[in-house]
């Protein structure tokens, strides 16, 4: 009789381990199939906010570097708005001819990748064309912006852009509630 009881006691931990594995697998399947809501939504919103805020800081740093490092050089100033308006085409006017591209010129570094599900970053030095840095603003300045490729209808993009803008001061970044356009102001006039 004692051998029966010993086998039963030894089998209990194995049963608990199997039950724990089954519960973990069930939870994993439930979370991965939730698709458009819950946990995956939060991850998408955080990912959008992280990409927008970190990339905006990198672009701002390169732009400020251009202005500071070339100060005193003939023609030195903030980069002008490139014809394409793309950040990757911005030129540092105080650098020598042929080495003026902000990313591949005198102080090369990798430009940020296009944020997931957003258009490439745009750049404007808009002392005169104030609408370039944001349709709702009436001030000029130096800004960068990006907008979702899908038109901004996805609520995760709106929430992500708003969360990214909230990481900066109210005069540093804007997130348009309709289009999900994220604008970061490097310098306001």
C-alpha cells in the first residue's frame, strides 16, 4: 500500500508542470490572436511614439550641429529647405562645396530610417512660408515632420503621434489630431 502512495506523490509535481505549460500556451495563443486590441495596441502606440521622438531628436541634433560647427564660415546658417523637402537631402551651407549634405557631407552619419507606416521625414526652414511647418500655425521656423502613409486614420498613429509630442514641450512638437502629422520644431521664429 505504501508503494501506491509514493507513486501518487511523485506524479503530482509532473502534473503541475504540465498544467502550467498548458496554461502558458493558452495565454500565449490568446494574446497573439487578439490582433487589433489590448496588448498589441499598446505596443504599436509605444513603438510609434518611440520612433517619432527618437528620430526627431537625431535630426534636430544633426541640424543644430550644422549651425554650430559651421558658425563663422562664409554662408553658414541653418540648412535651407531642400527642393525635395526630404531630410536626407538637407544641405549644411557652411560646409565646403561637395561636402554639404547633412548626412553624407563633412560630418557623415546615418539618417534615421523612415518610421514604420509613416512617410519619410521632411524638413523646412520656413521664415516666410509659415504654413510649411504646420497648417494650424501662424509662425515660421525650422521644423521637421512626417505623416502616416495611410492618411492617419488609424487611431494607433494618432495616439502614438500625440504621445511622442507629449514627450516634448508644447512649443517643441505638435501632433495633428486629424491627420496624425507629427511636427517637431527645431527653432521657432
